[in-house]
């Protein structure tokens, strides 16, 4: 339930002033220089499904692999491959060995999402995704971002350049009911499910301070200003 709620909130169309701020109190936008990749998750790629099958049979200690399903807004069934582990090393080692026999297609990029694990919320700490970088785009020099001062859901508004705003609209239009990943390097920033096409050239990225201050919205905004 927590994951579904996060995915639902993580990607929305920006309309008007930032919630909670008067127009003359808008925070200043900053240029985005980090190599942020916006790309679809390769949920049904044959190589990904084959890797899922192999991992689910071998089941290295501390890992889990399964195929879940969900229904998209049009009522169609969408397959959702899940790769999870208590420690990244177990999945990384298995992936490396598998790639020796079955080379990973160059368009597929493995990226990692970190989950909160507490006494009340137990479960695997890491989830592995594969994104299709050829079907996505890396931010150009025209993107900007600003912090959203919301006590309940601190976040960062991301504004694309005009050209990439059109790319983003087309990408979300083609991915309704599917997941879209925002990543820096091999780290997932957000991986929401697209609920509807998103015009307007803006998206909202949620920080997760429960993973530590370095994963909160303020830290995310600072990270977006740094070239890796």
C-alpha cells in the first residue's frame, strides 16, 4: 500500500503556483546539471523476463524474483517483474554471472531503488530495475528545479526544456499504466506508474527522508545541481 501510494504521488502535472506558497513567495528555480535520465522501465523485455526466470529458479540467498501483475487505467493486464534483495551484492553477483552467458542488450540499464526498512516496515532493502535508455532521454541544459515547501510531502518540481517537455509528454502518453524511472547514475530517484499523459513540461519528484537526510527533497535538489 505504501509503495502504491508513493508511486501514485510521485508523478503529477504541475498546475499554477506551488501548493502552500503565495505567488510572491515562490522559491527560486535552479539549473539542473546532474545527468538525470528519464526512461521507461523495461517490464516486458524478453531479456528481462529470461533473467527473471533464471533468478527465480536459482534463488541466491537473500534475493527474490517474481512476476506480479496489475491492471492499467484501460483495464489491460500489465506484467511487473520484481527483483529484490537484502543486499545489492547478491543480485549484482548473479547478474554479472548471468551476463557472461547471456549478454545484456545495450539499451537496458540496471538501476537500483532503495526501500525503507524499519521495525514496523520489514522487507527487502533493494529493488533492481532495468530501464530502456534508448526509449528515454537525459536532461539537456535547459532543465530547472525548485523545492516544494510542503511539510507532508516535501518534493522537487522538475521543469523540462520546451523540447524535452514535448518528449516527456509523448513518453507519458505512450506509457499510461506503465512505470517510468527517473535515475542518476545507477540510482533510482523516483519510479512512478504513469496514470495519464502529462503535458506541460513539468513533473514532481518526491524525496524520502525516511531513508536518511541525504535522500530528502532538499538533498535531492542539491544533487540535481551537481554534475557527476
